[in-house]
C-alpha cells in the first residue's frame, strides 16, 4: 500500500525522526563547541561577588612589601622605607564575565572605645586594582600596602568592589580586623 493509500501515516513518524536527529546534532555540536571554546558558554544564575579573606599584617615596611611581591632587593632598596600595613585580600566573583570591576580601599581610624572614627582623607577609596573576569567564576587577590599616618593608632581597612568606575553599584564590601599601626 502506498503512502497515498495509507493516508500518510508514515509522514509524522519521519518528521519526528528528522526532528530527533536535528536536536541530537545541534545538542552534540553545542556541547562540542563549549568544550573547545568554554568562553562561549553562557553564564547562568545571579551575579555575585564577595571577599573571601582580608588578613592584615601591621608594622610592615614598604620595602618588605615590595620584596614579598617579587621586586628585587636592589630595586626595593631605592624606594622609601615607609611604615605601613599589608592587607592580603582575596575575592570571588560569579557571572561577571567580560566586566571590569574596580576594587577600592579606605583607611579608617578606630577610636579607643572601639567605634569607627574618621576616614583618612589621603587614603579614601583609593583604587587597588581592576578585577577583570574572563570566565563565569573568577577568584583572585592581591597584597595591598597601606601607609600608616600615625604609628600606634588603631585602624581598619575597608575594601569595596563596584560594578563600574562611577561607583554607582557596590557589589561587595568587607573590612579588616582592627590593628595597631
């Protein structure tokens, strides 16, 4: 019996078979493409950012900080040997691929009773780095040298990560433990 005589009953089956093959080919091709070029894989979920740590090491000299970060002793010897603190912060961002997120820091005085005091105007929202996320999940960190204006006084360092350089949308904030400069 021909297809015309059978009322075309085989046609829906052929259409389903062709659709199944196309879906399999497209799905397999997409998986292969994402394996070869993972940067093309879309990021799924909400954008999040957080600091995963920010220990502070007080009473560090600037030259020591430079040497900790790979500068040769000879080159570091030519720099001023200022007293400060080193903050070794770490961060994690999710679903910010392709974005440039500025990370700022501020030095804040801590009063004798433990309350937060004034922000040092010379170290208020200074740019520490730009976080450039090349993947859906990015993590990293940096060692930051903070100049201590008054040795012996108590301080905290506040770290802020923003969505843009105009600081319109803060996506993460943390502060160090109180330390004596």
